[in-house]
């Protein structure tokens, strides 16, 4: 069944006869379209991809299951174009993606489609993306492999006392893109020394000093699919507290991995990791959440954010497992891997060593 065919039954469930897709990742997922500035209109009678002359060639090449409509922006507004297509299929009620529609766009749609009911909806295509197919998993595996390779080279050649966070981050990004990553999965987080306690922070001018933690959180991207991995290393010799914090995070991650299996809810690994950190002297410094799905979005379902997470891990889900301890003013440790849920358990798709690396 094509992705489009999987979407169609959702239209009748929503009580609509057309679905306007505006999220660029959702459009890509359904149609294969890799350009920008597009909307997709799906009806039981056919699907159209609306873009303009800048993306005409890309759209024709990418979208085999969609009729490509090139809108003349000088003469036809987007709502007018949509109205024409809806007239053709006699669609009356249209669902639109509330998360990807601005208030101004909605006002335009209301004015341009006065006779039609507009139905906000959210998470419809995202639900189809919950479980990845073989093509998607291959992209994520490739992105994870590029990240492993870049990190190994970086630790070998670049990370040492005196080099700045920014210099290291730029080198990392160059390595990723040179080996085939399309841009970056997200803005690289690269923090050293006490700054490593910022769960998310941008690399700065700080230069590495002996004994620093260095935290790398980054990813590669293949065909729109981004990997997401964190490693924390020490430049030089770690002290006792650094070892203890690192060991706690590693044991927390392993505890979560040990209970990951198809059919369990996200709460189960969350609680397993949390129990390890809660039993340690660092309980008050535990980070929030355990992990998230990865795919066309950096953070997508299932989101393992707490003990009340009821989302079920299914074979084909790809999630991060990323416990962390963040001690303000001292530093932090996060270890993050991407794992594919399989029929029997899980498979780690990021393979960088997890033991504490001392450079
Ligand atoms: Zn990350
Ligand atoms: Zn993550």
C-alpha cells in the first residue's frame, strides 16, 4: 500500500473529502517531493502537489503519484488554486494541518474558500510516520553511520587542549557534509567544561582545558532523515566525580535499553533509566525525558518524556535513548544513541563506543 493509500481512510474518519498538507516533511513523506514552497491536496479522486515555477522540474521528477500543479503566483492566489482543484473533485469539507498553517494563511483560506468547511487537524500524517519502512530505516542507519565516522575522526585528529568549541564544531560539520550528509540534522551542540551542563547550548569561543568534559550532540541527514547522537568525553584524566556521573548515566542508559522491546510503552524505559539516576547521589540533576523518535523531524513520536508516556514502541520505530545528568556550574553528561525497535527487541544504529573516552 502506498503512503497515499494509507492516508485516504483517514479522510472519511475526519469527515472531510479533501486534505490540505502544508508541513514540508509531511509533503515529502507522502509525495517524495524534495523542494520547498509547496502544498499538497489529497482527495479520494487524486492528489495534487501545488508549487511554482522555481520547483517545477524538481516536482515533476520527485512526485510520481501526484499531479503537479504549477501556480502562477502573479495571477492566482493559493486559495484560488485550491478552490479550482476542489471544484474539480466537488469536495466540500477540507482538513488542514493546524500545526503548519499560520493565522494569516488560515484567514486567506477562509476568504478564498467561502463555501467550504475548513477542519483543523493535527498529527494525521505524523501518525503514518510513527513506524518507519525499510527505506526510511536505511536512511537513518546511513545518517547514524556518518555521525559515528565523523566523531571517530574528530576525536582522533582535532579534540585537544587549546582548541575552541566552535573550531571543533566546524570541523565536525565539515566532516559530516564531506562524507555525504545533506546539511546537518540540527544545529550542533558542542559544549566543554562547566558549559556541558547546558542540556542544549551553542558552541562558543571557550577553549578546551585539561580535565574538561566535552559534550557533542549532533547528527547527519540522509534524504531528509536525521540521526541524533550524543557523546561526552574527557580531555585528559577524569576526576572521581566525573567518573561517577558518567558511570551513572551509562548505567541509566543500559537500564533503559534492557527493557526496550516491541509492545512496551515509552514509560517503561523512562522509569528504568530514572530509577538508576534516582538511586545515585545525582538524582536532583537528572535531565527531563528519556528520548524521542527520529525521522523527518528531529523530535517525533514516540516521545518518551515521562513516567506517564503511553506511546507503544513498535517494530520499525526508531528512537533515541538519552539520559543525562546536568550539574549547573560544574558540567554535565549525556549519552544518546539511536535504536531501531525490532520484532524481538532493539538494535542500536549508532555504534560509537559508550565507555568513557579519555583523550
Ligand atoms: Zn541529541
Ligand atoms: Zn535527541
